[in-house]
């Protein structure tokens, strides 16, 4: 069950749709919702120390003001919907902000974040990857184009038999139990070599949990897997995608794998992602 949820709010881009979505999720599960306004302070090593101190002080004042505006929005929505909540803000340079957000995200049953918009870069675009790889908790990513009320009547599970996908399904159980329809998609599965965790086997195990699901087998080039999944989601009027988040470790840091990166960039409906 989801009892304790956090929504990580940017302060330099509109946060209204993200707040509305988070409030709807919290209301669906009668959960406590923490709104965390995340402000980012830039460091410029080319600026002299004295000048840098002045710049950082100005940035801090601006960040505090922006965070207050966003948290006021959060308070208005959660009070109107009678959702138990708290509000807080973080403000720091990039590496410290990443650490703070990652540590906070480990406390919650679910973390809700906004999808980065490459056409409108935000100071807090780092949050989604930090939470995915560093929290150990499920992450609900809300598309920046999202405007409607959140619902999870029809859920699409992306299944490949690997550990991140299994973890995502486990974490999505509260949503699956409320869904009216469940679809499961696998891409490029070879039925002869699929192994024990094949799509057919997974469908059988879902049925044992009283979660009947419709299977879908797709074929796509590796570079186009995310588009194939999103096309199916559009055709089926999917409300929520459930998927594993894949990455590659480089110098002790994670970077998104190709299909996961594609979903991050092209997402059209909310997605629950687990690593």
C-alpha cells in the first residue's frame, strides 16, 4: 500500500500539473503527501570569490522566493482536497542538491517527479535520474505535456523478464489492484528462447493474483522500442505505464540505457519506473 508519497517540485518551470497529478495519486490511496520544492544553485569557478558570494546570495534569495510560490500552490491544492501533507524546500549546489534529494527520496513509498523537457531545460532536470538510480524506491514520472486528471484505469506493463521489470511490477501492485484493465507488452521476445520468465508465464502468474491481463508481442528495432511501446499505449488509451529503468554504470555513476532514455524523452502518459 502507498501511505507516504513525495512530489519533487521544480521552482523554475510551471508546477501546477505535477501538483495536481500528485494530489490525485495521494487521494487515490488516502496517502500522506510531502511537497518538496527543489531549487538549484549554480557555481561559476570563473567568478572571483567576492563576486561569487554576491551572486550566490542573490541566487539564494531568488530560489527561496520561487520555492515559496510553488509551495503556496501545493498548499492550496492539498488543503482544498483535504489531503494530509507537509511542505519543505531544498536549496544547494548541484552535487549537494543531488545528494539531498536522493537521501530524501529513500524515505517514501513513491516519489513523483516531472519529466525533463529538453526544449525548456530546468535547473532540476537531474532529479529524475538521481531518484531512479539512488532511491531504491519506485518513481512516478509525469509527462510535461500532462494536463488531465490522473487515473490508472488501464495499465500497460512493459515486460522483458529481467529484474528491473519484476521490481516495477512489484512496486506497481497498488495501482494494478485498482486497474480495470491490464495490458502486458514484450518487445522482440523469441518464444523459443524466452526462458522461464516469458510473457506467457508472466500472464499466468498475474492471473494467480487475480490480475487478468492481455498480452501484446511487438517487434521493433532497438532504437525504436520506446516508440513502439508508446504507440501501443496510445492505441489502447493507456493511463499508466509500468516499466523497469535500465542504466549502465560508468565511473560509479549511472547513465540511462537506450530504451529507458527514449521513454524519458518521449513519454506521453505517466510511467511508474523502478530500477
